[in-house]
């Protein structure tokens, strides 16, 4: 490692430390005492720690403000909704700091590897998307589980309506009988209604928190039925049947496209795996890709083509039902 490389690395490190220090001095601390969060804490009756949390919430003033990072994220990037949909245990501010920290770590990778220092920012950008992919994976899995629970919840709600229960009582019954995440979302909808929010607004808010097309059908059916009348139980049964039939078709599509998806995984994994094997067997031979100008161009072109190939394969096998 040359002296120039060490000097450049130390300079980048000091610059990043200064930037983080300046941002920390300007950003206000995150505070979670908004009226909406307080109501959520006070209505969380199934939590054994809810009593202590309620006392803590009541002891804090309502005038607390969120940090500038959260204001920017909620205004331009909508990270708060993204994290809520994934039920991630981090705030938008923490998520931004984690992403920035991973990017800084990527800048120092060339200092300890034979990779040219020019690729430091690109490595940082590649690594800083890892937190997003992790949250996105958790969000996708949670929304998929919600979609699978929805037909059972709609049928349960329809039976409750036929038994003489009101719509609000039916939503509460579905919230108690169904597991998370559907039970948690229906519980929140029911509690909002008890706190004076109209049921239509509660359902509309739930459809924003959970971007599910079938849930949108349910909310639209409830709103229209309350305005014009009709047999809501029959409508819910039809929606539940429609969802189950679509799941059957989706399963058939998955089985028919399984070969294409497996081929795509193999083709996308083969180049990096082969690169790792060659680097292990003969590191000097592979290091030409990082030290030679033509090798760097070929490596960049290969990475771009990998992304293009992944997008093309995804468009081929991703059939919407």
C-alpha cells in the first residue's frame, strides 16, 4: 500500500467524520411523542408493557418535533411508510444513518484489497442498497402473508355479519381471531373507529399502510355499501372467492415459470462465483481486471450487463395475475 493511498484514505475518513459531525449538530434528536403515536400506545391493550408505555406517553408533551432527517425522508422519499409496511424496528433517521454508514465502509474497501481506489464510491453505492433490499424483502414477505390471510378474514367477517354483528364488531372479531400482520392492522382500524375516526377514513388509511389490491376492493365495497346499501356479506364472500381463485392461477404460473426462474438464478450467479474461484486459484491473474485500464472497462461492462440481464429475466418470468 503506497503512501499516497494512505493519505487519500485518511483524508476521506476525516472528511466523512466532519460531515457526520456537522449533520449531527444540525439535526434535532428524534422524538416519538406525536399524537398519533400516543393514541397507538394507549390503545395497545394486548401488550403487557402497555401500562408503562401509556404513563410514559402521557408524561411527555405534544409539542415535540421530529428530526430534520425524518421530515426530509417523509416529504421526498416516503421512507416512513416504507418502514411501517415492513414493520422494521428502525426509524427513518436510523435507516438513513445505517445507509450512510454502509456507504462509508464501502469507501474503505479498496484500501485493504487490490481494487483500485477509484472504485471506492461505486462499491459504497453498491453496499448502501443492502439495507434497502433487507427492508424490502421483509416488507414483501409481510405483505404476502397479509394477502394470504385476507380471504379467511373476509369470510369470517361475512359470517359475523350474517350472525347479526355490526361491521365494527365483525372487524374486531377478525382482528382477535387472525394472526399478525392482518390482526394487527384490523385492530388498529377498530381502535381508530373507537377513538372517533369514521370507519371509511380508517379503512382508507389501512389501504395506504397496506398496498394490497384485494384490501382496496374490500374498502371500496364497504364504503359503497354504507352509502347505497346492499348485502355486504355476499359481496365479501365473492371477494374472498375471487382472491382464492387468483391464488390458484398464481400457483400455476409459478410452476410453469419455475424453469425460467431457476435458469436466471444460475446464469446470474455463475459469473461472480466463477470470479471468486479464479481469484482463489490465481489472484494475480484476476487482479489484471483491477489494475489494467482495459480490464477495468471490461469489469464495468460485465457488471452493467449483469444488471441488464437480471432485469430482462425478471420481466420474462414476472407474470402478474
